[in-house]
């Protein structure tokens, strides 16, 4: 049963306390089960996904690309230097020329220094910085989303494994029951109707088993898709700590910590800087420049008149250029209006994101609490159905109950067990989804062991501090694992159970 972790109280814990509890809870799971050394824990599955999930790795690469927008915007405000060289070989020289220059080499060095650009560069950098911050929050949201899918897949495998085992046991029991019914029919204790009812219930149980096995295979394949490895001997997940005591508290935390809301806020801020950058197109710009020229004829110049032609000539000039836009066909105003409309859209998206988060938190909280209630009801139902089945079987032995009543009692017990397994899965997944919506289910909160956390700000600092034209990053490489080589999943021991049940008389 899903419960609040140790130390939970009506006072809202801080983010660090929630993170410490959740990480310690997941870490402690490795010490609970000591016998099977190869057992997979939820923390281990999350660590594998953190390193090898392609969705998460692609999100990190996209964030690295977003980091580069800052130096790209900054470059427009820095000096630029270039050299242009032109070599001319005069292959056809017309007659009657006083001066003949067979070949020349012209080399020009140019320096341009932006002095004032109306705030275009400054606001462009600020917008890029805001979008980098938004990207970091989006990366947080991607981590939480991937982890939520891993938790769901992990618990799906556990649930469907239990349901398969319930159905296998049911098939075995109904096979034994059918044989016993056949024996009693042979001695005249039961009718052909009783045998037909037993046969029908066994056939239905076999069909239910096949469906349960198919569901288990699907859950295993989804686990492989998210984790990149085959699920083997999964341990029961630990209780989730730090869950809120009421929905208002959950919403309050989510408004402050949810990464989607933070990303929308930063995007809205960036859109505001875009408006300021667009206004710069109507303002004057000032820049300084310097040119150095060298013209070399390699001493091959010939003249038909007595003049001195030097082999090389140099010149240099420095100056400043002021540009004052007077009329640009209405383009600046259109760009400003466009930026303002996009800012409005970003502000509306911020409200829309907040609405979505509030809805998600409230829904997850309701699902979590409802699942807890279902767990309690299912546990009570299992206890009552077990007692009822025992009594119905005993009364059937003395002729007070029919075979169909026994079969119904058995089916009700199976149904209650399936409801309990499903409710436990739903409660855990809803609880983790609630933590994710509250911004407390990311890698930094889970204390994943044996891995190095990716710190997006480290790459941002490297990108922002790079001023060289020849600085590259490492060659692109794939970090995620392929799953094409993993074996197709199956539900083990299914054939033997069905064959054994099918051997019963019909």
C-alpha cells in the first residue's frame, strides 16, 4: 500500500526535504531485498533511463544548441576583422597603354567596431539568455516526464505480472475443478450442466490468461522502450514520501516549482526583449572602421613615359560611420507589431500552462487519493471473498451450494485481486505524477547512484565564455542504447499451464 514516507506531517516540507526523502527512499530499496543480487530496483531503472533514454539525451542536445544563441547574439556587438586579397593576371593587354601592369595583388584589411546599435545587441542577448533559462526549465520537465513514464512502465510490469499469475492459478484451479466435476458426474453426483459450467468457466479463464499475457508483453516492451533494457526480477517500489496532505498545498507548491510554468514565464520575458530589439531598427547606429590596403605589382609594371611606378603601394584610413534611418517602407513598425503580438501569445501561453498544471495537479491528487481508497476496499474485498469462497466450497461438499456458486466465488476473488494490483499501480503512478507536477521528481531529487548528473549551466558557461571562431565541440555521437537487439518479450510458463488445464476431460 502506498503511504507517506517517514517524517511526513501536515506542515509542507521544503523542496530540499522532499528531494532528500525521495532520494533516500529510492536508495533504501537496494537494502530491502538482499537475496537476489540481480534484482532490478526502481532507482536502477531510473538511472538507466537518465543515461540512455533518447528523448532525454535529445533534449540535452537541444539545450546545448540553445546555449549557443547567446554568443551568436553577442557577436553582433563585437569587433570584426577580415582580410581580402585579390590577384589579377592581365592575359590580354590592349595596345596604346602608357602604363602596362601584367599582374597585381591587392590585399585589404578591414576592422569594424560597433559602437551603438540602438539596443539591438543588448536586448538580443537578454532574449537569448531568457530562452536559455526557459530551455533549462523545459529540460527539467522532460526529465520528470521521462521518469514518470519509467515509473508507469515499471509498475505496469509489476501489475501485469501479478495479474498473469492470478490468471494462471485460476486456470490451474479450474482445471482441477473440471476434473473433479467430471469424476462426480461419472458417479451421478452432478449433472451434465455442472460439467458444462465448469468447462465454460475454464475456457473463459484460458482466454483471460491469454489477454493478461499479451498485456504483460506490451508492458515489458514499453519498459524496454523507456529504460533500454529488459525488465528482470523487478523489486517492489518503495513508498513515495513528501506527498501533500491536501490539494491546495499541492497546487501552491506546483505554482512555485513546476518547470513548465517557469519555462513559460521565461519565454514571456524573452518575448518582451524581442519587442525592444525590434524597436532598435528605427534608431541610428554608429560604428568605427579602419582599412589598410596594399597593392603589389611585383615590380613588373612597364611605362612608355618616364615615370616612376613603385612595386607596391600602401594606404590606410580610419573613420566612423553614422546611419540614421529615415524611411524603411514600414518594415520596422511591422516587425515591432509582430513582436508585440508574439509577446501577447507568450503571455497567454503562460496562463494556459498554469491552467494545465493546476488541472494536472488536482487530477493526480484525486487519482492518488481515490486509488488509496480503492486499495483499502480491495483488501477488504479479498479478505471477505476468501472467507466466502472457503464457506461456499465447504457447503458445496455437503450439497448446499451448486458448482456455479463455487465458480462465481472463485471469480469474485480473482477480480478483487486484480482490482488491488491495479489500484496499487495507479496509486503509485498518480503519486509520482503528482510529485512531478510539483517539480519534485527530477534527477536532482532522486539521488540516483552511479551516474554523473548533467548540469546544463556548465555548457552554458562554456558557450558564453567562447569568443574564438575556431572552437568546436566534440564530434556528434549517440549516447542512447538501441533496443533492436533485445529479445522479443514473452510471458514465461504460459504454455505449460494451458496444456495442463487443457488435458482435463470435456
